C-alpha cells in the first residue's frame, strides 16, 4: 500500500509531489499522459504570461533568458524538476475510479495498452486539472471534424476562413498567428468590448489589426450553428451566415467533477467548487486532498500555476502534522 498517491503530473501535482518528498514522504504520481501533459498541449509557440519565478516548484529556480518563458522552456523545466527530485511518476496510466476502503483508497487504473490494474493508498491527492474538458458551445455542428477546442499552430489554416469563438488570450494569440499565415479571421465574442484580461502587450496589436480590418471582430455575438462550409452567427439583433472552413472554439476549460463526486467529495452546486479546507486542501472525505485548478469552481481561471503550485506545501504540512 502506498502512503500517498497523487493523480496528475501537471505543475500542481508535481509541486505537491516535490513538497511531500521534502517532508519525508515518497508519493507515487500517476499520470494519464506525459509529464505536464497540459503544457505539452498548449499552442506550440506559446509564451507564458507569468514570469518564470512565479512558475517555479520544489524550490528549483526556473531560469530563462527572456522575461517570460516559452512553452518549450516550461516543458524542459518541469521535466528537470521531476528528474532532480527523483519523483516516482507512472506516465500513460489513467485513474478510472477511486474507491474508499477501510485503510484508505483503492484506485482502478488503465495503462496505454488497455491493461487494467489496481493500486492502494492511505491518502490520495487529486490534481487532475481541467484541460480535458473544454467549455462546449452546445450548438448544432459542434461535433464536425472541422471544429476544435484546441489550437496548436497556424500553418494548417493558411489562407482559409477561420472563425474563432472566445475573447480571451487564447483566442487573441491564435488570431494574431492566423493572420500571419494569411487566414481570414472572424472572432465571435459575446463581450461588448475587448476583455480586460488580454495581455497588455497583445491588446494594442489586436486593436491595430481590428482597425486595419485584418481581423473581423464581432462583439456581442454568438455562434449558433456550424455547417461544413458555413456558420450562422447572431450579431446586432440579426442572424448572418458566413463562409467558413474551420472553427476554433477557444472558450476555456472546466475541471471534471466526476472523479471527485464519485469519491464522495461534496461539490457546491452554485459555485461549482468542491468542498475543501483552503488551509490544508483536505476535502470532506478523510484522507482525500485536492491540488491545483481542480479546486476551482466555475471560474476555473481563479486558480492557475502561480497560485495552485502552493497547494502541495499545505498538503505536506497537514500530512506530516498527524
Ligand atoms: C494556453 C494556456 C496558457 C496558460 N498560461 C499560464 C501562465 O502563463 N501562468 C499560469 O500560472 N497559468 C497559465 N495557464 C493555466 C495553467 O496551465 C493551469 O492552471 C495549470 O496547468 C493547472 O495545473 P494543474 O497541475 O492543476 O493541472 P494540469 O496542468 O491540467 O495537470 C493535470 C494533469 O492530470 C492528468 N490527469 C487528468 N485526469 C487524470 C486521470 N484520471 N488519471 C491520471 N492523470 C490524469 C492530466 O493529463 C494532466 O497532466 C495557462 C493555461 C492555458 C490553457
């Protein structure tokens, strides 16, 4: 039986593992993809909006030549932390169920070859993030192959008609890259003006692109239907059809509550947040902790690496105080 199993090797799961190790425990991390799989799936050429020291975990310096690290530097850094701290990580194994037992928990696992197994632990830390669960549009045509909730890079969209849904940084960054490869970009955004959360250095470029009509920005608009060759948009009190090749629905993510609920964690219906003690990250299920963005409610962006990386220290302190 393991003392502690951490589910998820994102920055917050790894931070928890490093803190627990520092406190004298030897947690096992189980990850269904690669280490920091969410960052691996970020847009290829992304630059973090955080400065490197705010992304550091396990007390290991994150040194980069530029003010903000790139995705690639982030991947290198977190991999290096896992190596230096000699963290025990089993990648490409998914936790499919969490059962409570008299001694703690039994986890059901499936590896990348589809083989099933079980693993027992006295304590479990759920750090499963949110990246697998995009906020869906729930409109006809969303299931078409031309629609994606993830943007990686612009090249495949060169010269094509792209609709981006969303108005935050992911949408703006994608729009700017797409314009550079000659795509015809329309942004469908429900806000009345540019979001205040857009990065300070992105905003003027977007404004200039809008002014020059290189990006068509539809404020207070909503995508209503997607077809193979066109989309229907509600804007200015009327509905318009525009020709379209691909739709990028960059509408953010929400943590999957199912594993938490299945394990007995109470979730606040109104805020969408699981019940936990912010001093210890303990949930209402004895022995079960949460770390990282999975602790957020409906406003998932309230927790991010900068803040969620501290959860591990609270868990380590709580576990070693008993
Ligand atoms: C484009 C983009 C840019 C961002 N830039 C920044 C930034 O500059 N600064 C910042 O602080 N934040 C940033 N964020 C937010 C940040 O990425 C998240 O807050 C962060 O990844 C949360 O870390 P986490 O460890 O909680 O979850 P994740 O990083 O999502 O990690 C969760 C891990 O759990 C694994 N997992 C899930 N379910 C299971 C399962 N059942 N079994 C096993 N493993 C499982 C996943 O594969 C994943 O690796 C950005 C997000 C995006 C999308």
